[in-house]
C-alpha cells in the first residue's frame, strides 16, 4: 500500500510539473524574450533545450549557445539541473551540471515563481560574469570570441539541435563590428537627424523666397507643421517685395478661435444696425 501511495504521489507531482511547463511554453510563445529561446522535447516534457545569443559588448557577442534543462517531477517546488552543450570558454559542456542560484545546486535559494524564461535569462547573465563556480572554466577573451564564431557550425552538426531548432539551421555568425549603422528615422524615430530633416521639410513648404534668396520667420509646432507668420522678403529677378506665406499653412488653435469670435461679433453688429435703422 505504501509503495502504491508513493507511486501515485510521484505521478501526481510529475503531472503538475508538466502542466506548469506547458503553461510556461505557451507564455514564451506569446511573449518571446530577446536573446533566448527554449523548447521542450516531445518525448519528455521535463527536458528542455535552450538557445542563448551572446550578449553585446562581451567576448560571447553574437555567439549561439545551446544547452538543456532537466526538471524534477516536483517542479516548480524544486529547481532544474542546468547544462551547456556548445563550447563557449565559460562553462564546461555536455554532462557537467552548472552551479547557479537557479539550479539544483542551490535548492535553498530556489523560488517557485521562477520560470523557464527566468532560468535561461539567468544563464545568459551568468555567462558574461567571471565568478568561478562548479562547472565553470578559464579561457582568454580571444578564445571565447573564436568559440562564438564557431558556435553556429558546431550546433548545426548535432541532430538533436537540428530537430528542435530547424529554423536556426541556416544562421551563421556575423561580425558585430561590421553591422551597418542604423538609419536615422528608421530604428530611432526621435533621433536628431530625423527631427532636423522634418524641420527642414516643414520650413520648405511653409515659406517661399525670391530667386535671389530670402529668409522666413515661421516656427515649428509639435507636429512638425509650420505655424505663425512666415512672410519673407526677397530680391529676385522678378522684382523686390514681400512674398506672402503659403495659403495652406495651418493656423494655431487660438488663432482659429479668435477669428471665429471676430466673425460672430461682425454678424451681431450687422444685425444690430439693421434693427436700429428700421
């Protein structure tokens, strides 16, 4: 009887762990996290495989690091074992468990609210640290950079990796220093270049000058449209004189309101005079 009760309890715990992991997988699909990816194995939902992209400004930048998590049946009340598969120069690979606050090395620091996403993010953060721990190793920065370059080809040789991450099989390492600079107004819409460009375009449509040149006195509103008086003077070949502002320029709200009040007063005055002289 005791053995049967223990078996039932174990099965119930495993069922709870699988249910929790299914929910976490669904959430990771809905809310992906930059720089990490993780999927469970179909034949064993307690074994997950993850991929980390090496953080910027580190010897691992741009590298692709593949590892695995092995969850106990008692998850989320007990932490998983954490392994690294891809050679990286920071952690030992294959069957060496990594000592982390989020791994089974430290059940006393484990928090049941942590998830697959937070565990893999923790591995990524721990990757760039130099703190020695069980499962860590020593290598130079140049060696780690070379391993980052080789990581894609190394992963793609493995059949488990190719079956779990088929969409990553055509990826190759690219030199981060050779990446093109972001175009102003595309990746950063509030960049100074984008604002200056919009300002120049707005000024060009708001005021005109004679062929001899001129200057405008308009101001840019918050929506980058020219508002206010932008009349300019010029000395073009067609003769000197004032060039009026574009008829299509937009009025400020207070100017529109003032004009409306003026029109109402004029209409009221006209009606008043008509009654007076009857």
